């Protein structure tokens, strides 16, 4: 009878070890392939490029951002209320905990989308605290000290800010679906909006018509916004023109991935704009490369639901968060 606790303890240790996030060395995700649909895609990525799994074991990895000063990529594990750091030279480590829910009652969803502002400060979409926040600490010595940049619209708390893009003038564009709400009764805003907040904290509602707004990015000239809609009934991305005040006008369908969603895993999620102007958008099948005209020219297959992506400084590497993994692929 005395051996039973030891056996149980050994079993629990094995389970814990199998579910602990870890860095992966020299492992290639063999199911991940680059599918070239148009020859122009080969100017950006090689058809024989491999997609490497470099860390795994997360609950839901999201919001990657490359930080040159750290020589590292930061990314959220949303349900675990953590931000991880993966470096080229060191290893995988917890960068920040808690990352997006700072309440004292019970664990809540953490950060999601991350981005550096023009001064190199980390701006976070915080699910649990339902706000856009600034990390009020040096990135080399992080601590969970936050300054609220926006947490409500007309005195009603946001649902759960999800993803963001920071314009060159400092305006923060962000989406607010309900994914981080503990339950529907916690909702104070009945719609799922897309907003911007300026440098003095003024919040502007840009659109309230999308069912599940998610990833967002502005074109290189900042005259166009692209917004992903993560709705299995409407698997699309939209495009909007920006007027002189930076507000949305002339909304139109950018790309419809309904046909892909019938056979592929994933929905429209995070997206980034490449220096070529092409859009790298996570969605059904992995990361879709789409031209500004809405032509699908390639897919980087991830073998799992892709959530978001980010380029390194030189845009020679694309980092991808896909379900429980962090991946990377070389670009031209």
C-alpha cells in the first residue's frame, strides 16, 4: 500500500513534464509545406522552405512580436495568462506573468495581441482586464506593471481586446470580440467593435458591423486597413479605406476563404503586412499570402490552427503561433 503514492507521484510527474512548454531543437514539422499558387510568391518565399517547430506545449499561443533589443520573439499563451520569450541564443522562458488578467479572484485570460510602439514600448491587448495597456517596465527587466490606455467605450467596458496595429502617429487600432469574456452576462457592449485610441486616450468606434473582428493591420502607406473576421459562418477578411482623420470608409470584401474552410483547419485570425505590400494572414490551412488586390498566391501550411504571425527586423524570418506551437520559416 505504501508504494501507491510513489507510483501516483511518478505518473503525475510524467504528465507534468509532457505538458510543460519547451524549446525544440532541430525539429521540422514535416506536415508543414509551402504551397505556391502563383509564381510571384517565389519572390518572397522558396517553394522548398521548411517550417520548423521551435517551441511547443502551450495552451493557445498568440500575438507574436519580434523585439530586436532582446534578439527574441515574445508571444502570449492566452489561457495561461503568460507571455513567453524565445531567443536565438538562449532558450524558452516566461517573460511576464500575469500578462493580461491582474485580478485577485481567479485566473483569467491573459494577453493576446502584442506590438511595440514607436518608442519601443510593449502595448498589449489584455483579455482578462479588458483593456489596451502599456507595459510600464523595461523589456530587459519586465514586471507586471501596466498603464491603461483604453478600457471602455462610452463608459462601458470593452469585451476583450484581441489584436492591434499601431499607426505611425501613435493611434492604436484594435478589435474587440468576446473571446476573453468569462460568460455572456459579463458583456457591457452588445456589438463586437473595431476601435482606435489616440495618444490622449480618446476612443473612436470605427465599425460595429462585423460578427467576430480579430486580426487587424494597416497597409504600408497607412491608407487601407485589413480586418479578419473569425466567424465559421463568414470566413472572410474585409478592407477599409482610411479618411484624413484615420477613420474607416468604403468597406469592402477583401478575401473570402469559405472554400478553404471546408477542408482546412483554422479561421481568419492575426495578420501582418510584408515589406512587399502582401498580406500574411493566418487562416484556413495556415498562413495565407494574399496580394493587396486580394489574390491568394501561397499558403504556408502549419498542420494546426494558425493564430498569428510576425516578421523579424529584416523580414528574413516569419514566426508563427499555431495552437500549442511556435514555428518559424525563412523568407527571401
